[in-house]
C-alpha cells in the first residue's frame, strides 16, 4: 500500500523544519563561541594594558630611586 501524497509532503516539510531548526541551533552555538572568544580577548587586552601601566610605574620608580641615590652620592664624592 502506497503512502498518501499529502503524508509524504507533510513528512518532507517536517524534515525541512527540523533541519532548519538544527542548523539555526548549531549556528547559535557558533555565535556563542565567538562571543565568548571576543569577551576573553577583551579581558586579555585589559590585562595586558594593566601590565604595561604597572611596568611603566615600576620603571619610573626605579628612575627616581636611581636619581635619589645619585644625589646622595654626589656630596660624598665631592668630600662633603
């Protein structure tokens, strides 16, 4: 006994709907992954910037310390 043509049409449409829904769901997973990667990238960029600023501060403090040490050494070198 052959299946009724309207049943076959409905079956094909149902499969297409499930296929489309599955594709959209998988695409959504990709978007979520891309969004997560972007958020991680932004956090890492901020961390790098904070590290760079900390490095600059340490370099400035070392420079000031070296200048103070030189100022203290100058009077001793001149015999005062």
